[in-house]
C-alpha cells in the first residue's frame, strides 16, 4: 500500500506542479485561452494565488515525506487539494463546463486517498 500511495503522491505532485506553475507564471489573457472561461471569473491575482498554492501542495506531497521533516505536511497538502478540487468542481459545474468535471473528480479521489492513507494506516 505504501508503494501505491507514493505513486498517487507522485502523480498528484506532477499534475499540480505543472498546473500551478502555468497559473502562476502566465498572463491572465494567455490562461483564458489555455484553460478556458473559468479564468474570467477570477482576477489575475486570484489565479496566481491558486497557482502558487497548487505548487506548494505539489511540493508538500513529496518533500516532507521524502525527507522525514514534518511528514504530517504530506497528508495536510493532500487534504488541501481535496478542498481545492471541491472548489474547482463547484466553479466548473456553475459555469456548465462539464467536460472538466471528470479530471477534477479523479484528482479529488486521488488526493482523498493520499490524505486517508497518510493520516491513517500508512502514516509516515
């Protein structure tokens, strides 16, 4: 189970590092074209803040567990991503962007799995 959790953590970290770096480094106008209309509902600063939080969560999924320094941050990062994905689902559903929901749900389930595993029976 530990190996499965590490794989889930790695996948989530990669996804959120890429997504977060994109959101935090690209101009808002480019993001509207790349990511769709949901960006229009948020200011440039809000989109950058979301991106920075995603990068921090991606780092938090791997680094504390890998180094053994404050490993409780790993399940906390996963729990934060669960909240983030709930917010993403709400935004996409409200905007009727239903094609985004399956990926949001997959990321939500993966993050919940990591939070469960690392808070509970397979804590580091």
